[in-house]
C-alpha cells in the first residue's frame, strides 16, 4: 500500500493537467476492471459491473500547484496559484515543473506577508532566454513530491491530498466482491471547485455517491476544534461548509462500520469542501456521503497521515461497496 501511494504521489499532475496521473491509475486499475472510460472532462471512470445499486466512488487525481504566467528579463518566473495554495507556507519551498525543471518559490520581500503578485520562481536562470529553454507560459509547477516515514505508522510528504484517496479506491477495486454496479471515478479539477465530479455524476446518475478525500484534524497545536485525530480511524463526514451529507446514508455508513469492526470517527469540518458538493447537485441530485482520511498540515509541503486511518478507510470502502 505504501509503495502504491508513493507511486501516485511522485507523478506531478496539477488541476487541469491530470494526463500523467490518469495513465498511472489506469494501468493499476486495468486488471480489475470490466470497463474503463475517460469522459470529455478527463475523469477516469473504472466500472465493475453488477445488477444491484449504482454506486459512484470518487477520489480526485489533481493537486494544488502553480501555472506560469510571465517570465521577466532576468529569468524570474511569475506564477498564478492553482487551488488553495497559501503563499506563506509555499515560500522558500522547492518546486518542480511538468518537464522536471527544479526551482524555488520566493517572495520579493522577506519582511512582508507574501502575496501571489509578489512571488516568483527562481530556476537559476540569468536571462529570459535561458529560462525559456526550460519553461514556457502555461507550464505548471508543483511543490516537490516527498514521502518519508516518521515514528509509529505516520508518514509526512505531499501530495497526500488526494493521492491517498486514489490509492484507497484502487485497493478497494482489487478486493471488492459485490453485486452492485460500481463506478470508481478518479476525478479532475477538484482543487479548483469540484469541476470534474459533477459531469461524471451527471453521466453516471448513481443511486449513491461516496467521496474519498482528506480532512483536517483537531489534535495539533493551533488547529480548529474538531473531533478527528491522526490514528483514530477513517472519518465519516456529516457536513462541511459545502455539503450536508445524506443523514440516512451517514447512519448506514456508521452502522456498517460498527458491524464490520472498522475504526471510525465523526467528521464535522469547519472549512473547505470536497467533490461531494458538486456530485450532490448533479442531474436530478445524488445521495452523497464521504469517507475522509485525517491529514495534518493540509495543502502544505509537509502533509501528515497515519496508515492506520488509510487501512480502515479501505475496509470501509469495500464494506460499503458490498453492503449498501
């Protein structure tokens, strides 16, 4: 499982440029799928056919990053953020482009709170001509991927958001044995407003939608109060600012988790959102729920997860696929 997560993490694919990660996931899923399609938005849809309920299980493939907007005469590269990237946490971090060019993201002043209009990427170029040999307008950069084991079963790195969700879906795809008609959807452009999952849900018209994504924790200094912690098990979402999950589905998810002896927590997220929001309002509407993976320091260069939570999320995903 850790090798799969690492393989997904080390394939940079910012929102709108998910081609490379889509191919990696497609290769992983192919031996276990009855049908694989890519829709016009770029969502990868992996189907396991059945005669029961139509269930859409969704995790997003894209990650936060930066698009190149301008290169000045000195070879400094101006960028625009993609998704919820904090200029403070991104500053002085290493970045890498889609073609493997490394650089560092730097604020113009170390005395002021950085804003995106005063941030640039330095790839070591001395002139615009040198920089243009490596980078073009419209190219993307992402914070350098990393994956390191810490104490216990905890790992630090990026982008766990949401490559761990993709890994969980792939693992569940291998294990599930269900009469339900299952659609494992690896969505695009979640980080810029859940743009991919909505048309995917419209096309599939599922009876039930389940999203897998990371969530915050309340067990670190300075974190917002919430009843989720690293290592406490996967979290069953009740609501976040973008979604109120279907109450009867939440109850059923808790019931199945309890029956199966799966360690879970209750999630009430005070900020952010997931693909569940856009899935919920697709077509005639979809009954949605979400399995969340606790992650400290989300959207930073050093996100943290606990493998206990990921293993429990796999168990719950398989159980829901079989029992809903």
